[in-house]
């Protein structure tokens, strides 16, 4: 994807030491928030801020040192962008980059057993996740943990069946879009195992960038079993 703009904690361009951000010599970024920017509006900022607070509490033992609304740059009037907010630690200002965004088009998914991935926080380093995706033999994987389905490499799951829309109760990362859909009552959480796939017509992929209405989905008949 083409990078459209680069900003740090100084989105109005006033300069200062803080504008070095995470790439200015303070070490590699450890954590990330990805925020949807569409038609001049940042979406689900309150839920992103809550997740940021959970990350800071667990990783640093303190409240966040910045608010996303204060470090995100002024939005362009139109278009769809992905804002990436990266930071290495509690005493370093974040780096923010804006990127054009194109929806993924997965054709197949494959069930893979959890090799012990830890992505309960939104870590910047996705090496293990990307390696698992590259080796799964499909467009993406669905991680199976403790006998239940969880996520793909990039998204939470929402299954469409006769009784409505359902998301697995366990997830690799608690996504803000999934949380928003649960809060609104549009989806319900339940245990969904590999043996339950025949109950559903298709599965939607949802994340901060992808809504249900975008219909990034795969028929359940194209979800393959684990490779031997």
C-alpha cells in the first residue's frame, strides 16, 4: 500500500523534539493501533482508546501517555485510509502514518492448530502470524485454540447462520469492530468449533478497517481442514 502521509505527535507541523516519534532513534515500535479514516472521519476512536488503555495497563502498569484524538493528523476530506499509530514504550511519543487501503479478497481459509501465538495485545511484531499465514496453504488461516475457532491473521470472525450472526467467544485479539458489533447487539458470541461449520453459510472477516457491509467473506464450504 502506498504511504500517503507521515505524522508524529505534532500533526499540525509545529516541530519540536517530539516529532521524532518511534522512528527517530528511540528504538523499534512495540505496539500498534490501526484506526479507520473514512470520508474525513476517524472511526471507533473511543474503543481504540480503551484498547490502548488496556495495553498500557498490562505492558507498562500506567495510564496512556497520549490520546489518539490528539496525535492523529487532520483528516483529508474524502477517501479511505488506514492510520497506523506506533509506539515503543511509555516515554516516547507515537509515530502516525496514513496509508491508502484496499479490502482483502480471501478465496479460501484453512483451520490451523494454535502453535502458541500470543497476540492478546496489539503488538507491532507480527512475524509469527505472518509465517503461519504464509505456510497455511490457503488465503489465510483460522486459528483453532482449545477446540474452538478464533481469528484469521488479520480479522475477527462473524458466522452467518439460520439463527443470525455469531462470533466465536474466544479470539486471538479483541478487535474494536467485533466489540462494537457485540455492544450494538448485531452479533452474539458463542463457542464455534470445527464440527459446527456445517451450521453456517459463510464467515465474514471484520476488523477496524472492515465492516460487515463490506462483505469480505468466505463460504464455509471453502474452509479447509488442517493439513496433515
